[in-house]
């Protein structure tokens, strides 16, 4: 992703029981944990075979398996047309693909997925097309068709938020857009505050509790054995740290599909004074 580095790698591992530290400042870091976030309550029920849900078949499946009989090409009450729509602009936390792939833990996780019984149902060909636009959405749908105006009060509020850390863990399959696999983002907890919720507050948004980096897309339903294999991987990797990042800027990204295959960066918003 060239010089557009908005997150710097922290140490991937710390001694058991030790608080992770930012190598630049030496300060101790604590992260929000599952009891404060919505990941566990939002998991796919993997006790029964995974079927691609309607939202996935409308927004994602046309982009990864357009000939699949389950594709929903369009719906009157939605603005999708074979997975594409007018540009939507959102605030995102960008993640460098190079940083992610420098993580031994992440490479091990991906190796398990490649060796899994359902590996042939993952759209591996999509990954290179998205590697320069990996992100977690912080504030979705800031505007439609035209870029949003970021008012001075919002920019000032962001300047009052010092750069913070996040930890990427894996793996996550949710109960919405069932068919997409994510890495959940665990934000730093500073002075008792969730730092990503502080960012949302700068935009006047209701505090959220899920921030997800979409990575892998299924091309078909999973049978019972394949679903069980996915459940085992999700359980084995739950809570394991893959990468820690220092976030110094956020981006306003525009895209005309939910896989951001045609995404562009409209605005870069720095944190801190």
C-alpha cells in the first residue's frame, strides 16, 4: 500500500500476564474484551450446516460466484444490482495487508483455512483484488453518491483523540452476511473509554461494539462436516492475537460494492494534535 501507512506494527506477542506495551512510548495498553463487545452474541450458529443468508446472497455472492443459483440479482426495496450500488462513503480504519502477512499467527490461521475441507468454497481469487483496501468500518454510510462534508467540529474532535492501539484477533463468522469470515478488532481501552466509540462520538454516532475486517468469502453453503470444521477453527482461534496496530489516522472511503473492489480514499483524517 505504499506510503499510505496509517497503522504501525506493535509487538505481536508479550509474556504471559504482561500488559502489552507500545514500543514507541513504553506505556501499558489494555484492550476492550468480550464482555464489553458484541462479538460473542453475534456469532453464526455453527451447530447446524451454514447456509448463505439473504443479505450475503444479495450483496456478496454476485461478486464472488455470479453464476450461483442462490444469487439475488436485485430487489425492489434495495439499491443493489448484481452486488453493485451507488457509491457509499464510510469512515474506516485501514489495515496494511503487508503488516497482516508479516504476522506468523495470521499466516498459521490462513494455512488452516487453506487446508480445511471447505477451502474449495472460499473465493481465494478475491483476496489480491482487495489487499490494498482492507479495513474495518467505524462509521458506515456517512453519505450516498456524493462525498460527505466533514465539519470543523468533527475534525477538531478527532484531533483531541490521541493515536490509539487495536488488536486483531480471529476468526469470526457473524449472524449477518453469513458467508463472510472476518477478523474482529479489539480497541484500546483508555481511561475507561473505548477508543473506537470515542471516534464514533466525534461523528455523532451511537456507540457500537463490533468492528470487523472482512477477509474471506464463501462461494456456497457448507455441509455439516464443513460447518463443523469451520466451528473448530473459530473456537481454536477465538481470542488469539494476530496483530497489534497503532492507529494514527482514519479514512473516508467510497465504494460501489460491499467488497470495496472499486474503493477509493476520499479523505484522510489524522488523530491527535
